[in-house]
C-alpha cells in the first residue's frame, strides 16, 4: 500500500467510525478476526508516483470502480493491475502512478494466516510479485464476490458487504503461540531489535531454526527481514514527522547502526535517498 497510509496505520492515526468517510481518512474495525482493519484513504490531494511498502501483513487495495486500473513503476518496468490488488511480502522500489482525479482507495489489512487460508494462496507467491492483481490469484468464486462488491453504491456499503462476506468464512487464523509472541515483541520494540534478542525474549523453548521456519511458513519472510520492515516503517514515520529532521538521530533512535544503514534501506525500499524524497 502507499507507505504514507501504512505509516498512519502503524502510528494509530485513525479514529474508528462507520459514518465519517466525508471527513477524510477513515478507519473501521471488522467484527471478525480475519481483517485487522479497513481504511479509506483519500487520494485527490496526493501527488502521483507514490512509493508502496508492506510490513509483512497482507493487504488488499480496492479502487473505487471495477473499471479502474492500476499503473505501477517497478524500477524501469511498468506493470498494469486490475481494480483490486494485493500487497504482501517485501516491496522494493515500486511506485504507484496515481491517476488524476482518483477519489480514494479502500484498504483491508489482514491477519496473515487468515489471508492465506481464506484465499488459498501460498505466501511464497509474493516473493516474486509482492504487488499483483488480486483477481489473478483467487478462484472464480472470490472474483465474483469482488464484482458484487463493486455493485454497492458508497464506501460504507462496500465495507459492510466485505465484512459480511469475510466474517462468514470458516478459515484457519491460527498462529503458533511463540510466533505471535515474537511478532508482538518486534512490534513493541518498533523493529529496534535483533533475531538474537527475540530468541532471548522467547526463552529456551524456541531456537533459530524454528523461528526461521515458522516466519517463512506463516508470513512468507524471514524474521530478520520482518524486523527490517518494522524498523524502517517506524523510522520513516519518525523522520517524516520531524519538521527539522536529523537523519543520524532518526537512524540511531530507530535501531540503525548509523545513518548509512538507514540510507541503504531507504534506497532499497523507496528507490531514492531521503533528501530526494517528497515528504509532504
């Protein structure tokens, strides 16, 4: 999803409501366990060429109309996606060229195990294509559901329809206890930790091989990469909030060894340097 939207989600900049979509960014909680939240993100004031990012939790993004299309720039390549698209895994140097006049996007953020179980998708699919058309991944039944959603008039009606359909699904939302504890520890530290520190926090019952195997199985990425994603998104938020940002201060407080480490990650994920990036 657009990194600016994910930053707002991670920093809890949303007030959950069902009837305030006209006021701008809207966050809505779902009644079930599958979806962690639904977010309506206005796009009319956003500049085009928005960098995309994912923190390891799968997201579905819906354009306002089924006839809308998505144009992405991945380094020097151009990709065209359908109106519903998925963001999972590790996204690097990928930018969304927002069409002129786009009103909003609707984002659903999923529990990882629920997402892969619901839609019968292998997490490894997103290693080669972390941003792709959702309709190309799922069965005809789910594609039909997406088409039906697009028949609904307003944003709230679309969200209510999705909530109703997804809450009725019988799926596996299980995550091993120690894996969830590892995720919670990394989130609490905002990525300012290491795999060794996570293992120490979990105790002697968990070893490195178990942690590696279960992160890959349930999230599709290694614990080291998951930590890197959390550290970067929180550093991005910290750096962007400061009106007079100090790159070294941001890097050190976020768990980077030095500003070069942060610089390297920024180039890797966003494709340009912090000084070249349009923070507004």
